[in-house]
């Protein structure tokens, strides 16, 4: 156990000076199905940008004791595919908010089908991709940003692939507030099959596989404020927790559409006497972290990121950029499973 904690500490130290998030980093190919069985989001898409259409997804349904680890593992693989980009919320809060940034043409083309595939699991996805086709066929090239923020679509796809197939368990949507409201109803005694229950930030312990959610318009600082407007549209954002490093004072979470990519965020966190380890200053700022969605599933290790199949396989990958290799080397040190090449 001490060795594993030391390895996790080495990872966080390595991540303390992240590569420039706007740098064009080479992504890591998704793992082979015999290593990690995930249907890639691009498999839900037909055609090239400008002529894309979506296939109907077949979301997985798995028992609760398998979902927490799989949520983390699926999110980590997508983070690697987008190039291991990192945003340190302690030192880069203004830059971290530039969601939907323009990617380079080559990178935008590489990830276009994957982003379209995220949309495929949402009710409005086909219409959104059709509108994006018009954008690509107009005066904008393939590097044009997506016309709709895709962070909720990313979370929805992860939950679809992670085993929360029924919308009674997770309400897949183009806006985060749909599943936040589902978790509030579950907390209040309704939505009995919902996979998540909603709590105020800092109310209970955060674990890998949980979701942490911020608000922008309107601004909510408590769950009670959202409860009074439940069902009303709101601009919010949720990230998937993949690691809890109490010794380093950080919570690690992966989100979509962060600077136009899937990125790992490093959130400062603290523990006050008699309280759970919590995000530092979660209720402050102009985008406060107001909700913690707790997954109804058994706990896994705090360093779930380091235990993921993707991180365990990093040492086998060749051809990564220097910036990505630096991050990958730090993460590879934390692998707790045998490498499979």
C-alpha cells in the first residue's frame, strides 16, 4: 500500500508542471478490445465531416459494482486519445474557462468523428451534427469549433459505455442540468433507479467515478438554489473524478470540451477538521462548484487513474510527442497492472 501511495504521489508531482494545454499534442490510440473492451464513439458515425450521420447507440447495462471503475477507465482512455492535456485549476483558472477553443486543422479532423459520436447518445445529437455539417460546408473549415458545447454529450457517452444504459439510471442529454436534476430527485426520494444522488460540494467524501459540477448562468452556490429551479435550463459543467490525492491536496477530474478537447483538471482540495476532503473554495468565484453527484456503487482505490488500463499500457506506446511523453512517463510510473503490448 505504501508503495502504491508513493507512486501516486510521484504522478501528481509530475503533473504539477503540466504541458501547455493549447499545444498540439499527439493522442494515444485507443486500446485494442482484448485489452479494454470499449466501442469507440467514432463507430457511431458514418461519413466524413460535412456529410456525417449518426448510428443509434447500444448502451451497455452493467451491475452497479462494475460501473465505478469502468466510468473512470472509459474517461481516461478518451483523455489519452485527445493527447493527455492537463489544466491546473490552481494556476490557470482563466485559461481553463476557454471551452470550445479552435483546434488545429489536422487535430480537429482527427477527433471530429469522436466528438460526433459523443452526440450520438443524446436525444438531440442527430440535429446537432447535421447543423455542424452545414458549418463545415460553409465558409468555416474543419477546424471550426463545434456549434454547440459538447461537454454534457461527452459525459453522457462515458456513462453509456460504462454500463448506465437505461435513462432511468442516467439521463443522457446535451445539457448537464438534465442529469443533475435527476440526481437531485434521487436525493429527494424520487428517481429510485438513478445511478447518482446529488449533494452540496463538501457534504460527503468525493471518490473516483463521482461527478463534480459547476454553474455559470445562473450561478448556483448550493444545491438548494438549483432545487428551486429544477427543470429550468441552466449553463453548467460537470467533470468525472478519476483520482483523489489527499496528500498532494488535489482532486483529479476529466471533462470534455475543455479548450476544445478532453482534458484532465487538477482541482485544489483541503480537509478541515471533522469534514470530508473537499474542493478548496468550491462555492466561490463566478463559476462555483455547487454540486457533487455521488455514484451509488462500491468504492474503488483513490488512485483509480493510475490503475486504469490506458495508463498501464502507456509504456508500450511509441511515437508520442515530447510533451505527451513527459506526461505519459509520469503516469506510467503509477500503473499497478502488468503492461500489455
